[in-house]
C-alpha cells in the first residue's frame, strides 16, 4: 500500500536515524514504499531541509549507481557546550574523588543518554571516513565505545586485560601505567580479530599519563595496524607531557588545592559547527 507524503517522510527519517552513516539506496525506499525514485528523491530533499533547519544532523546524497542517501549524526556548538558544562558540573562533586585522584564515572558512562551525546561529539570532531575499526579496552569504556561505533558505523574491537581461551590465539603485550609508572599490566587481542594494514580509532574513558592508550598503540603495531587518532572523555592537565601525542579529549581535569577543576575542551568546541 502506498503511503501519503507525510507518512513517507516520517518513515524515511526514522529509518535513516536508525542507520547512521549507512548508505541506503533510493531503490530500497522506492520498493519499500511502492513509489517512484523521483518521488523518493523529493522526499529526501524535504527531510534534508528539515534536518538542516532544526539542526538534527546531516542528510547527504551519494551520486552514482552504488549511491543513495545516508544520515550523519552531528552535534552543534551550542548543544555541545550546554552538555559538556552540565557534565563538568556533575563530575565536580567531592564524592566522586577516588583514591589515586581518579573520578567515579560509572553512573555517567553507563547512562545511555550521556554516552549517545558523547558518541555524537566524537563523530562530529573526528574524521573516521578511512577507519576500519573502533578500538577500546575493557571494561568501563565499552558502553561509550558501542554507542560511538554505532554512530560511526564501525565494527568494535575490545582489548582484553586477560587472555580468553574461547577467543583463540592472541597477541599479548605488557605496558606501564599508573602514577609514576608504578604498575605493569597486560593486554591482549585475538589474532583473527583484525586484518593487517587496517586503520583504527582508539577510545578510552580517562587519561592521566597516557600509559594505557600508549599500550593500545603498541598492541596495534604488533598487528601492523595504523592508529588514526585516540579519543578520551577526560584528560588530566598533569602530567603535561603524555606518552601519546595525537589525541582528542572532551573535558580537561586540573587539580587545585585538593579540588577538581573540570572544563570543556576549547579545541573540541572550536571544531564544531554553529
């Protein structure tokens, strides 16, 4: 049964938003809604105009025989500033300070609304067009990584801290982390999980000196894989010199007189569309 235009617009918008960064052909919509491709093209133009006007993300068309349309989730500057300021305020509570000057983040990074926003910000500031995988390490970063991977339309790889027999042969490395490089830990990834020559984006929740992310970089080298960039939610101001250089962070953490001062990254905000 053919649908009225308003019904088609609602259905197409829902399908696009449920499949971020996935190309859907005009033929797919034409067959699904028993409509001509010219009609679908007109519908897509209307949806694009609405999304642009209401700042709901970008709808782009891809020409050619293998082309179609795809939806790119985007967060805009004002929305990002409001969200990050709210996040900083929630994280500034004294009750969140843990031994070792770490922050309690579990309630936030397991909140679907929060991690969806974080994923949209990462997708808005990072060029992931050439990435083959998104990579994180267990366990706290997994919810955030799943949401970000969905928005970027990338498969997710999870580095283990201990080898799992059920995953087959793995490559294991040791890495140094902790304040003053006081801890030696291990991480592993199954040999069959990633193809040689791939490109990846590394994601983690918190970075102080960068030891864990440096270990993830080193593990990728063992697979002959290129790291495009690394992304984290929170990065401390000290130590100033990290073990990695190419990274993006959403919030900076500075310790002053026993208090945590959290601020949105001005670099991140400057990269977003108004």
